[in-house]
């Protein structure tokens, strides 16, 4: 009787633990993937280049992007895990790229 109860408790524990472990593994994978894609995007944006090239490149891949004119910055956000994204921030002055950097955005 006790052996069956222990087996049942182990099965229940596995049923509960499996989705939690899967979610943690997915979170780690998605965050790493977003960091890699954002880093690649930023590296392909040389200083002094025309911002239109980065805008055109950003429209070809899945992400959220917007140009913040009042701050002179173009941001390309790549979705990571739940409530997390990695943003390639591109500083713009006179339609030219003046700075490039990455920011992790934990929602």
C-alpha cells in the first residue's frame, strides 16, 4: 500500500515538475536566441552608415521596431522569453548611425 502511494506521489510530482522545467529551459533558450540575434543585428550596423539601411534590414525579420525621433534613436527589439526582450539601440544624427548598443529589457 505504501509503495503504491509513493509511486503515485512520484508520478504526480513529475506531472507538476515537467512543465515547470520545460518553461525554465524555454526561457533560457529564448533569451539566448534573442541576445544572439540582437547582437548580430547591431554588429551589422556600422557607425556612419545611413539609418535607412538598418530600417530596411529590420523590416525583413520578425521583431518589434520603432524610430524614436525625439531621442534620436532607432530601437530594434527581439523577443526573448516571457516578459523579456533584447534591444539593439541605434543612435541617429542627420540620418547617420552615431552609436550602436544592446540593452536587455526585462518586462
